């Protein structure tokens, strides 16, 4: 390779203040699982060393002797991992501040409440230490971990961010679309615009004052602690390849990878390239041994050893491999949903999320990984788990007493609770898909639908009791207190919960083949169940279920009302039927997307939600579509005394405040 001795061209640098840190939106770790009122609620819990639990002042079961001192249980009801490099949550005993950078809100005033990234994909996670970690991604999202909180610290633009690098002191550099490098000095954002309006894909450094940024059209910029300057390709390198990731070996040498299997080598400012196949290489990182490194692309692993790069197949040819990182002598690769690969082992680690992961970073104590829809997972004590603020599983149902005590349930074992202004995953009763919630006081029913069977689980005194099995999946609940409660579901499932906790079959021959999707009642003598094919059944004052007829066979997914003469059923293609006491009438909702749920505060204040972010509002006279600001399918709506909550795919939770 010919060393390039030409003078570097200094790019035009323009410093522009674009934002300051005024307040933080924090999410506290660790996840807490067992709520309590008194220490009796914590009986039966024990740690791996036999530790007993008591009820802490925060309303959660905590290890005796650590209560009110930050020693809180994790998602499995076990003590925290400790206080070392994980950015200990247990050491300070201080909850995250609840002041926040205002979340994004739609023109109809629907505001993001989860995930913290507001549904934006996170492209990169990088850290300086266990108390200084950043995750960045689409539309300028930038999240910072200080050892206790994840905070939203937005730079004030909507350009995609793809790279992050810690420089000297508290300084961080970020890059992405638009040809600008963003600088964070610990309190203020500034922007340094380079000559080319291009996308930078990666920044990595060999030291606190030496880094390389790479991107489109073969762009390579180096940083010497003061300035960014472009580097040139050796003669004959044309066209210059697009570079997606870089690994600085030292202040004078680096490797970069990119489109079409490109592997580029830079020494003393001169760069040349070769190819290792045709698959785009998306990430590169050093290995555990000196002089080794790994690069990954879809179904491809390229290994650097003995001064040579060798490509080999990995997983399947269609497996997305997006990030690679080595810590504690172990190299991991992220990409496909649900799995994280460990080199040298045949069994992947469960990732703790169904989302595609794009990047990982960490140390011997804790690893972080981020990805689609704002998903964030952390590996501690040998296990990956979702973080509060990073839950990105589909949500199917709500139940709660008020804004400070709200529960949600969904796919991929999801049960989570909102307390103290944040959502935290709760250890589920078992693995499954949860479709419905109902509760009273501190007791909660969770309905499971696993295609061919179902269960109803009870959370009481902070602990799950053994679930009641049903012959088919459960889709909906409604009741008064904890009894009676009606459960409806697949294959004509229609049962009533008694005070003793037993479930009594109801219905008749006509209901036996119905596909029930939802249930609601004005009273125990006036209950409605709706479902596929326009099925509507009504339970009268003597407990008999009679069929109601629609003018069509439209699938129905939600039902709600204010009384016997004011009931709504919603469903396919934006359909809404209203019952005024004698017949069901089709009413235009102003939307054509399928509506999945409905709830209201009064006869003239009702919301229906559905596919592709659809929300429509009934004011007593007409339905008017509202702007949700999201495109994800919405599956649940819940009305509290002071707010309206909507949730759906990818962990989306929106809040409408008064």
C-alpha cells in the first residue's frame, strides 16, 4: 500500500449551539416485581442466600436490611446484582427525578409515554463508563444513562444519529445524516458542519484525542483532539466505497468495513480497500486476543487473525448481523429478534426482546444492547432483560385505578406496571401471550391466550397464584370487583368468576361456536359480548344469553357503553355500531382502519382506537378522527379520572392529558 503524504483538507467547521440540557426524563432501574402494602405481602419470597423480604416505603418487597436503602428486587424477585461497574441502581437509594424533557405530542395532544425513545429505532449504544452511556437513533433521538437514570437529552434536530464516541473529559461526539458532527460537552449541544452533506455511519477512537468518522462516498474524517479533517484514498481507489463501521487499531492505523464486503485499511492517513465477498459488512470490533477482530454482515462473519481477514458463513444467509462487541473475553453478535450470539458456543442467549437489535456495548459487569422501536436490554447476572423505558413488545390490554397505578399486558410474556411516572416490566406468571386484564384494589387478573388454550392468572399480595386453565384462549374481561367477572374468548369461551375464585361456564348452544373478542357490562344484569362475524350476545337480568343481530357480518373487536340504552361495538374497516335500546345502527367513524378497542368517560366522550395509529373521538353527535402521531397498530384504550391511555404494537403507550 502506498502511504498518502498529501496534506489533509480541513473541512469548514461551524460551531452552532442547538440545545441545552434543561430537564431530564428519567427511568429508574432496577425493575421491581412484587408490590406490597405490609411485610406480610412479601412472605414466601427469598433470595439465593435465603434472604427474607419486607415491604419498603416505596410499596415494593425489598431485601430485609436493605429496604429504603436502594436494595430492591429485580424482575425475578431476587436481590440486585450489586454496585460495581453496572452503574449500580442499588447504591444510592435515590429515585430518578421525574422532571422530563417534554415528550413529543401530536396536534391532537396525544403524547408519548413509552418507550423512552418515542418509538424511534436506536442505532448505536456506546459508553465511556458504567455511569456515562449513550444510545442514539432515528429522528435525532439521544438517550443518556448516568448510572441511575436513562434520560432523554435531545439535540434539537430530527436528523438520524448513527454513531457516538466519547472524547476527552465529558465531551461526546455524535454523527449521522446531514453531514454534521454533534458535540455534547456535558451541558450543551453544538454542531460542527463538514463540507460534504453526507451520512456518517460510525465514529470510533483509539484514544480520548484520536478518532475516525466514516460514511458515504468513502468519507473518512480524523480527529486530533482539536479539529476534524478529511483523509484521502490511495490513487486508483475508485469509486470510493461507502464505509459503515471503523476500528482504530492505534492513532496511526485503522480498519473499516462497508458496502459490498468492503474492507479498508488506513495507515498514516492513506487508505486502500479490498473485498471479502458481496455482503455489506455493518460492524467491526476487536476480539479478545491481541491482533484479532471481527466484522459481521447478513449471514457472514469475517475474522481477522495472523494479519489476514477470513470470511465464513454464520447462522443462515438471511440472518441479520448488525453489531459485534467483545467484553470480558467474550465476543457477542446482535441482530435477529430474540437471540444474541456468543462466539465459541452453539446456544444463543435470549435477548429479552422480540425486536431486532442493532448495537451492543458494555464491560465485564453489564452489557447494553439497543434496536428497533426503541428497545433497550441489559445483561446482568448472566441474563438479558428489557429496561423500564425500553419495553418494545406489543401491548394488548390495560387496567388500572388511576394514572399512578396502571397495568398493561401483551405479547412475549409482557406484564408491566406504571408507578411513579414510569413503566417497569413485572415478572410474568409464566411465558405466554396476555390479552386481557382486570383487577380490584391490589388484586389483578391476567388472561393468557396461547392459540389452542388459555389461562387466567391472579396476582395477589405481590405474588402470582397458579393459573386456572381454560380449553381455549381468553381475549377479554369485564366485571364488578373480583366477582363476578366474565371472561370471553375463542371457541365460544364464556365463563363467570365467583367469589371463591372458581370459573363457571355460561352461555348456550348458540354461543358455543362464537369467537368472542371483547366483553363489557353496564351492570351484572346487562352484559355484552362481541366477536367475529358480527357476533353480539347479551346477558339479561335472569342470566340468559341472547343473540343480537347486525345488518352485516362485520368482525367486532371492542365493546363499551354507559348503560342499557347506550352501547358501542367497533370493528373491521372502521365500523362502529350503536345500540340505543332496540336496534344496532351503523355510525360513520371517519376512519377506514380496523378499530380494536373502545372506552369512554361519558356518553359524549368516547375514544376508539385501531390499526395504523387510528384514533377517533365521539362527542355525543359525531365521530372525529384524531391525530395520534404514530403508525403502529393500537390495541387498547383505558380511561382514568384524569387521562386517556392508548397502547399497541412495539410497546407504544400514548397519553391524552386534560
